[in-house]
C-alpha cells in the first residue's frame, strides 16, 4: 500500500518535534546500511525514482540510485546535505524558517544556491550526547515527499 503523499507542509514546530523525536542513541556503519536498505525498500515499493545518500562525519556510508533517478539527484543530495551540515537541522526546516520570515533561503541566506539547497529531503542524523553527526538524504520526488520518505524510514529504523 502506498501512503498518501503529503499535501500540507509541516510547520516549524512540527519539524522541530520530528528532529527531537528522531534523535538516535548511536549510529554505526551497520546502522547506515540498515537505514539505507530500508529507504531503498520503501522507494522500490513505491516505484520512486530517487537517489539515497547517508553520510557520517563527512564520510559517505551509503548511496543508492534507483531506476529513474539521474545525476541531477546526486547534485541535489550534495546541496541539501550541505544545509544540514551548516545549520544542524533538516533542509526542509531551514527553508521553512526562511519562508516564515517572508523571505527565501536563496534570497537571504547569503549562500551560493549552486552549493546549498534548503529543499526538503535532507535530515540530520543526531546522536544523543554528540549532536548532529551526519545526514540522510533522498532526492527525486517533490520536496515534501523526499522529506516524508526520510522521516518514515527513520521512524521505522528507531522502532526496530
């Protein structure tokens, strides 16, 4: 069964709650594989043409490109991941915060939009006592769906 695609953007408060709720007690190489394959399985079930990437401390631990994804998805992954690395928050949360101020990330962040993208799909890997240590990123769907897929996978990962 394919879940309904998100139609309403989450609020800043909802996004902040997601991030606190999805803080992990640890994150190992094996955890990256488990989370990455969980995302691949979700994407395959839905026929989603996405690329998936997981990094920790600057090291790529997992990457998959599914049918229908393109090299552009890898470029989006890098740009969205840099937002997480710079702001220690999800790329959707950062973009939402700028929009809530009546602006856009592209107009007011003073960062090169060819290097940074505050579009949904990159989520911080936060470990208790260590803070943000990496990011899990999906690219290939509309930004709310990219974000929702990552959140769903993290919810399943933390429940298992």
